[in-house]
C-alpha cells in the first residue's frame, strides 16, 4: 500500500472481505510499538436525542427492570387513577 499526499491509503479488497467491511464503515488504528492494527468499529447509529438510553447507567436500570419483571416484582393497576393513588400513598 502507498500513502497518498493527503495521508490516505486504500484498503485491499481481500482485507475488506476478511474483515467484512463495506464503504462507509468506521475503523480504528491501534498502534503498538512499530505495528499498526486495523480494527473495525461496529456501532449502532443512534439519534443524538436518544443517546441517553444507551448510557451504562440507563442500561443497568433496564437490566434491573427486566429482572424485576422476570421475578414477578411488579403490580398491575386497573387504571391510571389507581396507580396515582398508590404513588401518592392514598387509600
């Protein structure tokens, strides 16, 4: 491979196929001593206004909620009014 005047390289077809890369995919270069390693970045494109859902904190709470549901630690309400009464501690 040759580096262009714009510091660009072309990835050979056999490397693209071996790493299952397509045009537009993102890659990272990891450098260790005198060796560079091309690493595919597999990401999910998420709209910025929904990125909060994928934070580690939110994902931990999602996991807890799933565990509570699986263990039956929840309560059904007949109406939203009944739910609000429960939340406000009303009888």
